[in-house]
């Protein structure tokens, strides 16, 4: 037992120094040990000069020797010292896995490199990138301006019997500017849908601008919209399209009704004597009139005339009316009152227009006591 203890304690200073150096060598070797890391990034391909070209498609070679559409997934194998690899892993965990790779105009293929993914390090190597390259189809872009934006606005649900009044508040230009692939120039359009509440006749707000195309997936990737909300304006994808500021109002469809003989009644102030109202141009006490207003109101008015033969239009008190005196006065169709139909306008009948008539004459005649006894 003593010999074992003496062996451990003999020359113990040298043994401690040796142990220290052994630990240092092990630590350095451990830190410098190579490690590998595999990560997958979601890559989108974008033109280096978006005002000139657009990437229409990207293909990658498959194991059978054919080609498949590029799904955006790029698998990268890193190798390097343990410490650097652990730091890289921490960075990747904190960052987004999405990357945008810019491709030069006119190129038919693009080989991925560490620069594309912002991975440059003297001590970390990229052992492999899968797929190593993509084959590209690029196309020239053109600008397209949608001038008839108001016609691209649809209101739902459709209500028969109503007209839709659309007011575009923003963009003030009332136009939409697009960048589209040349081959899609005639295929691309836009739409703004307004969902109208059932209990409202007017609505104002911001509404989504939607791109219409026979290939909506391709349009979503290749079409760009000038975002008029930004200062300065920016070209954005359809998913980031600006909202259109609209005011939409529903108005009932207009209709008209012409009647050759409409009874009129006169609303006059209280007088101390009896009086008679005479219409020299209308001995029967009826006049021709034209009514214009919302279709539902005109339909109601037409039914009223049919069901109530005594229904009459009211002539208000004339301006400058002198009570207890016989005088001549005038009224026009615009002066007439139509109780119960506030949205209906009364206009001159076409027959009166052809005769170039202007106003109606009527006389308020005071009835004397003698006339009253005779009657």
C-alpha cells in the first residue's frame, strides 16, 4: 500500500505539469476536430435587373437524368472545426431559412455558390450543394397600365333594380401599373371585389387588388405591382399588392311614368270668403304630368293611380297670394307636391314641351254673397 502511495507522490510536480499539458493538447484536438452540418434552405430566384427580365421557370436534373421543376429547396453540407460549426448552427437557428438568389439577365443556368447564401468563412467549407445548379428560362418584362380601373370593380351580391356608383379615392390616378412578362401582357388583368352589406346602401374602405390570369401561380411569381401607398413607390409582388380606397353607393334604378290626366288640388291659406279655383287651360281639373324617380317608387306611384281614382297632386300656396281678392297666379311642374313619394320628381309632360308651354295659369276667384245665394 505504501509503495503505491509513494509511486503517486514521487516526482509529483513533473506529473502535474504533464497532466496539464495533456489536458491542453486534448482540448485543442477536440476543438479542431472536424464536424459536419446539413441544412436546407428555401430559395427563390429573382432577376438581378427586375425592370428588364423575369425568371419564368427553373428546372433541376433528377436521378433518372430528366428534369423536374425546381421546388426551391437547396441542401447544403458544411464541414469545419467543431467550434465554428456550432456557431454556424446557432446562427442558422436564429435566422430565416429563406434566401433570395439573384440571377443575371440572359443566363440559361445558374450554379449555386457560397456567396449566394452569404456563407463565407476561411475555416468552414461547403462540401456540397444539392442541386448544384438550375436551368433557367428568363423573359423580357413590359409595363402594362390598367386604365379602366372602375370597370374592374365588382360589387357582390348583385342587387337587381339598383345602379352602382363607384368612386376611386386612391390611387388618385385611377390606374394600376404592372410589370408583366411579355408573353402574359394580354392575359393579365386585375379585379377589386366589394362585399356590400345587406343593410347598407353605401360603403367606404380599403379593398384588395387581385391579379387575374389563366396561370395564377405563374402570375404570382412573375407579376409586379407598383405600390402607390409607398413613398417612393415600390414594385411589389401580388401578395403584397396595395389596397384600393373606394366609396361605393347603391342607387335604385330610375324609371318614369307619364299620365295624360292627373287631378290637382290647391293648398291655399284660410280665407274669410268663399272662393273658387279655376284652371283655364284644364277645364276638367286635370293636367298631364311626367314622373321620374327610383323604379320601386314609380311602381308604387303607378299602382296608387290605378287603385285610387281620386288621388291628386297638390299645388302649394302661390308666392304673393292676396287673400280675399280675385287674382291670377301661375305654377310649374317643379312647384307641385307629391306626398308620400319624396324621391320622385315631377316634370313637364312631353305634350307640353312640344307646345312650348312654360307655366300653368290658375285663378282664385272670391265668391260674393250674391253669387253664394244664387248657387
